[in-house]
């Protein structure tokens, strides 16, 4: 079945189809509609956090406990959630976790501009960047496979144009997944300095594997037209002046 959806609606649908059980967020344009739409799926427990840090930690807790989770916020909100984000990247996941950052090139409803792709580099985690609503759905579903295959939270970087523009989306069925077993493992989830130093080594090894995956990813593609001009792009409204 096909349906006309905004990017935010498609992200929510992708989470539903991927078997997500828990979603948290802090409201802020252009990300607000993600959790609003997620709340319409009875299979997903949804909650607003009092701030982005709490919303992030709620999603982290769900993923550690064995439930696929999502947390969403606007670009400046990721600054508030950066403390748990960086350590979460060291720890890795149990069930898959996707973090949605909705950036605001042009400052249509924000106090500043920032390019949150830099958070993926700084925190050393995987990132996907959709260019339309179909890619929003497809990349969310792929992100959970990526998250669990490479033991990493995944950053989904949106922009205002992608969040609020509409395009046709091909809908699928929900993947029914059992909760993953939680095993007590202080060497993975307790980031005291002696443990974190070992996890840092694992992090670099993971980045090498992710670099290999990126070279083969179906989302990296070349499109040829009748032109001698080459353009390298990731999504509409993605750059800053």
C-alpha cells in the first residue's frame, strides 16, 4: 500500500515497521510530529521527556533492557542530550536504538543553526541521512539492523525540508520481534575509566567495520543524467551559508 507522508510521519512508520517498542522525545520543530505520530501506534510505548537528556536516557534504558527504541529531538536538543550520547556510543546497544536529530538550516523556528552530522563524527557512531519520505522509512528500518549488527546507536539526521515535505511512501508490515535478553555485563554498561578505556579500543574497531559497510551501502548511489556537471549531495536543504 502507498501513502502520501511527511518525513516525520515516515520516520514514525519506519519505527513501527521495525518493531520498535519504546519511543521518547522532547518537542521542538521540526521534530515534534515524529512522536505525535508514533503515539498513534498501540504497539509502541511513547512518552515526552522533561528535557532531551531525560528522553535520551529513557530510550537508552529501553534498548539496554532489550526493546528497540527511538528518541527524537531538534538540533539544539542534541546539545542537551550530548552527555549520555557520547558514553552510549562507547557502551553499544542490546536492542537497536535510533536517535533522530532534526536540523534547521535557515533557522525557520530555531535560535541558531548547527550541523549535527558533526555529532556522528565526534561521538563515533553510525549516521544515516534521508532525502525524502521513502528514504526516511527505509533508513529507519535499516538503522535498527545496522545498530544491532554493529553494536552501535545510529544517528538519523533530518532537516526541516525532509521533515515537513511530503512524498509517496510504500508501506510494509510490522516486524514482530521478541525482547532481547538482558545479561548483566558491567564490562559493557558501566563506564568507569578502567572499563571505558577498553571500550574505546572496541569503538575504533567498530568504526573500521562501519567504514567498510559505508562503501557497500545501498544508500550510497550514483544517479546519472544528461549533464557534464557532477553534484555530490546527501539531502535537500542540507548545507549552511
